[in-house]
C-alpha cells in the first residue's frame, strides 16, 4: 500500500490521477493532481522549473494520451516554488488559465518578481535576529537561485469563488493559512476527501515560517487551520509531498503535538538569546545548508513569536533582538 501510495503516476479514481514530479530537494517529489471534468482537465500544482520535472510531465502526457491543450485550468495550492514554479511553462504549453489565492498571488510577486525589495527585507529580518553576514549572504544567494526556477512567469488570476468543479463534482475551497498565508485546500464533501497541498503531510511536518510579507502569526494561523480541518472528519488526504494520508485526524493531532513539543523546547532555550542562537541550539545536531538554515531560523522565529503572543516569553528590543523568560 505504502509503495503504491508513493508511485510516480497512479489513478486514484475515475478521472483523477496523482502524479509525482521530481524536485531537487530532500522531499524528492511534489505530488500534483490531474482532475478530469466535462470540458477537459484541471491540474492542481505543477512542480518547479527543473529539467527532470519537465521530462516527467512529457512522459505523463504521453502515458495518459493527453494533449496539453486538453488542460483548461491550472490551480496552485500555494505560492511556494515547488508548487508554482512550472505554472508559466505549463501555461505556455496548454494555454490554460492559472489560479491562485489573491494573498499568495501577491506573495509570489513579492518573493520572485520584486525580489530586490524582498532581499532587503529578508536581510533586515535575519540581521535583526542575529544571523551573521556570511550566512545572510548564502541565504540571499540561495533565494536568488530559486527565482530562476519559477520562470517563465505565469499570468495568474485570483481565486474568489467558494467551490470549484474539479472532476465533475464540486470541491469546497478552504482557506488554510499557516504554511503560506494564502494556502488553499479543496474538500470533496460527499467522500470526505481533502486535496491538501502542504497543509498536512505524512511523516514530515510542513514548514511554518515567519517571513517578510507573510503573516505576523504564522504558527497561530496554522494551528487554527489544523483545528478547522479536524472539524470536517476528513477520511483521506491527498498531500503535496509523501504518501496519501488515511488517518487524517490522527495526523492532525500528531502535528499539533509536534508544535507543542517544539514550543516547549524553544521556551526552555529562550534565556537572553537571539533567534539565530536559539535555532543554532535547536538544530545543533544537524548539518544544514543555507536553504535549510533559512527554514530552521524562520521556523524558530515563528515559534518564538507565538510564545511572545502567549506571554510565555518576552522579546527584548535590542540589537539583535533577544528572547527571554
Ligand atoms: Zn511543497
């Protein structure tokens, strides 16, 4: 079952395929979903502009005997490059309309089209939290490299409707901020299936980051989104990475517990230290590259700011900013 769940191309049911597209990151694949309705196909998420990803799509079109212009719609669950990066290439190929939440459409522009402005804010955030110049430069370099992987740019429309016909049936659009501020999930109520994006993943925990241009309270947003999903009694989730999730509420509880444990650990480490120092201690055992340090630091900051909001710790307005009990 596990193996089948991780296959590169599987038919989930009549008119729905799950497609693993390679990404040059440790998660190895982003899972995209091809849904067929009366007028053709809708593609949910696309992958990153990466040679192996484009080759994988060509193979999938051939294997399923789909002509690219049968795809009339491309929906992006959230703006992160592994989901949005090939949208422009795919749009050129298919002439499909591309859709994203308005919040993430704007965040995409800030992160990848106005990246000079974004770089100033990122440098400032990292510097304020005690990240040394060498690592700041490496992180900014890495961000600049990612920008190349989301081109050509797609023309993106903002999603405003509440339901979407993906496979001949209505899927309810759920706003699930946290992993990104404009993250969307799609929920099929008759079968209790969730097209989850990166909201819930099996085995790995979605990254929750404090980042310029995003929410001031990403962890609070994410925990609230998890609680909202729990109310729906979802029986199966189709995520953007890793295997299909059958025990959804159990996984939601595990994710909540993971963040509670991490909050406790981070609160213990907050003894007149900067965010950078605390991240360094938290991830001391791991060998991280600049890309992973960016996640480690921004995720630590999301937890620290949550603890400040909860009045568990204090933020001292010094240079760098310090956190303490
Ligand atoms: Zn992802």
